[in-house]
C-alpha cells in the first residue's frame, strides 16, 4: 500500500461523495444535530450548578467535543472501508485483491474515505482545540493531548476492525456490530460519573474513557491512565492484525 495508490483511492472516494451529494449532506446534518442535542443537554445540567461531582461545564463540553473529534477522524479514515469489508468477506469478493502484491490488511483498512465525516471533523476539531486552550496546557501537555488523540483513533479502528473480522467465521453480525457503538456512547460522560469498577475497566482495560476524558487526565497528571490507553490501543491493533491473518487462512480453506 503506497502513497500513490492511497491517493488514487482517496480520489475515487471523493468522486463518490460528489455523486451522492444529497445523501452526504443529510449525513453531515444529522451528525451535527446529534452533537448539538448533547451540548444543549449539558447546558440544562449546569443551569443551576457550576460544578457536578467536580466536573465543570467546560470539562463536560470538552469531553463531548474531544470524543466527537476522535470519532469523526475514525469515520473519515476507516468507516467506509469497514462497512464494505464485512460484505466482501461473506460474498467472497476478496480474491482479486489478495493475489496482488500489497498488504491486504492495510488495503482493506484504508481503501475508502468518508468525506461527509471530514466536514464534521473540520468543525469539531477547531472547537475542541478552542475548549482545550481554556486549560492553559504546557507544551508537554499539548503533546500528551495529541498522543491521546492519535491512540484514541487507533483504539476505535482496532475495536471495529476486530468486530468486522468476525465475518470470517460468522454470517450474521448484527448484534456484535452494535458493541463498539455502545462502548463509544458510554464515553460521552465524565469518568467520575461511573461506579469505580466500571471506571477502572473503561479507563485501563477498554480505555474509551481515557479518550474522552483526556484533558482532565492530563491536567491531573494521571499518566498511568494515558499509558494504559497507549498500551491497550497497541494490543487491540495487534489482535486485529493477527485475526486478519487467521481469517484469511479460514477464507482460503472455505473457498
């Protein structure tokens, strides 16, 4: 998978986006609507209180925007490929690509871009940075926030990739496919709002709360939670790559 091939695939995705403009427009609008509803809800929560369980209004808004930026980065880079990969596996459409001299894992992960999500990202990312600036981070803390952002995207990619790869062994994945979305939805709240046992799981073992609550973790110097996100993201990525290779062997034997 080289840069020239990736740019060619990106150009193809852009043409599809321009072809289905009305559908793409609706996707963008609904994406904004859901986030606006969440932000309005937070405003209602803090109508009479400046702080809830030690979490300020600015903290809560930053949690929602930080997670939205990570989600839409994942959606832009990977969701289109993931949506088509499951069908390609079940219909036996991988054969042509697998005989070509390229890394099939990277090709099927990066072959499509979702440009409607890019429009959402262009809005959410500057807004996230604006709210993060209110924390008066040092240079090192900004670097940590960038690391959390990158590994947050990697974590979402890896979890969804693992779920899609289950198609090598199971035909109907409708129930399993909803698991990553449920996990992400749970991270739209401050970590302190969760019971201690659940908070430990969602911060250290399935560290989605470390993604959304990154600004608070950095400001409170909770470096072990940041390290947990990095390690678990890498572990999930390695598992997804291992499952891909195992799945390909099963795919070949089935054919």
